[in-house]
C-alpha cells in the first residue's frame, strides 16, 4: 500500500526558510520509496528576508506559503487544511525557517513558542502514534510537540542541545550520517546541515531518516 507522507516547509532558503537541499533530498527519497507526498506550509509572513549572497537582511516581506511553493513546484497547501488522519507520517526539513517561521526558537530559545497550526498538526501525529521525522534544527521543537522526556538529536551543537534539555527533552549526540530514534514516540531525527559539510553527508542521514520513518508506518 502506498504510504502518504506530509512534509512541512517553512519558506525557501537556509537563512530565512526551509533548507533547500534538505527539502529536496527528503522529497527525492520519499519519491524513490514510492510514497505519496503532500507539502504544507503556514500562510504567514516570514520573520524576515535574508539576502543569501551577502547574509544581510533585506527591506521586504515575503509569505511562507508562497515561498515554500518554490521548492514544491507549486504543490503546497496551507497547513490549516492538513489533517493527520489523511497521512501515515510527517517529516519536517530544517533551515532557519523552522526556527523563525514555524517557531520562535531562533529568538527565544528554550522559551520559544510554535506556530499554532504547526503545533496542532504535529501533536495530532504524536497523539495518533504516527511516525515523525525531524531534520537539522527542527528537532529543537520536539519537546514542544511531545513534552518532557522526548529523545532527539541536532548533532553536536552544544548551545542548541542545552536549549533542548532546558525544554525537557533528552539530547543525544549523533554523527551527521546517522539517526536517533525515540522508539516509544516513533520520532526519528538527524543532524543534516547542523553538522554536514557536504550535500552527500546531509543526504546520508536524511535518507536513513526517511527510510526509518517509512518502516515505522508498518509497525
């Protein structure tokens, strides 16, 4: 039976949206595994817009849903329309958009809040014990979704790991090419570009995460 996977995007570009390479690798692997995929994103303004050439903030406003359509080739829906009952699993690629547009983690750290629609959808997957894959910086939201005691990884970044622990999560250090699984919660995480130096390194961990998330839909 074809597995249906929801993917949450957070814009387009590592510094102010979804990490493009992580997102494309995720979508490619899901397609290679024969999954039916639907991308979602919140219909909200980005926190800010970054010039990816200079790294400087730009004096303009962009919409997270509209920008996410760049990655999804237009095949993206407002997250307000997403229903966990329609899918077998959920995956969230990284990029600063996860910490700026899906949540306030970039500015508020352990005191962050999560976009209410993102929170509601992720919690629905968690409560239904459906597999969830969190990539790169997105595992920083795990404790907000699952509550205290959840196990995840962002690799080896000490400051982010400390924030996860402060929120009640358990952080495990992880090599970039590997995954960490919280078996009780069916949550899988991988560092990707929190640690990766090359696209191949990022792909190694992301492919393992996608494969494991698919396996867990059959558990």
